[in-house]
């Protein structure tokens, strides 16, 4: 499997897991969603907003890569998050709709990338304005890893609230291979 095929799998996994997480979260009322459960971003709602903030920040950085300028055009038009703990949406339905839209953007963006694109480097400044120049594929991997890390936290928070999202392993999406 090529690097691009791995990222295609991760984009599908991301979308699938976000759908499961948001379905489980939708069964909770606002009080349960916003209850401070001692997580780094406090609540289920705060953590879901943080994942979206992180995605927007990284996708905007990626949009400067020559191969991404057209595929991430709509993401570039989103407002820049002001902080990593910013609540982008106070309303769960609006947050859920933005998450679904962004997951579709990610899938389309990954579909347009080539192996050559992934092997290039990208320069950016982090949230503290420190410059960096890193391999693009490593940063794309970080995007997906960041989502998985925080979705794991949300999964635990949902469990505390009595909601089970089911199987979360990437293994569930890896297709069976048959040898001839």
C-alpha cells in the first residue's frame, strides 16, 4: 500500500469515527455535552471544538502547498481560530454540520494528492509563531494522529456519560486481502 493509499484509508477512518462520535454525542443533552469532565479541553463539547480548531489550523497551513491551493480553497475562507481552546460553535448541530463538511473536504483533498506531493516539504509558523519546515507527509500523518488522539479522549468522556460509540479500531476499516 502506498503512502497516498494509507492517507486515503485514514481520511475514511476519520470520517467514519467522527460520524460515530457525533452520533453518540447527539444523544446527550447540552448539560452533559458541556459538563467539565476534567479533560484537557474540559468537556465533550470543548474537545470536539478543539479537534475542529486543529483541523482548520493545519488545513489552512497545508493550503499553502502548491498541490493543495485549489482542493483546500473553501477551507482557506474559514475564519482563523483565535486559540486552541476556542469554541467555534456554541450549538451542537452547527458543530456537527461543520465537522461533516470538513471531513468531506479532507477526503477530497487527500484524493487529489500524489506521492510526489507527499514527499515535498512545507514551511509554516506554529501557533507561537515559531517557523518550521517539515516533510508534508509527516504533517498529514500528524493531522490524522491528532484527531485520533482527541477522539480517544472524547470516547472516554462519552463512556463516562453512558454512551458507547462501539468499535474504534482502524482495523475495522482495513479491507481483507485475498492471495491468488
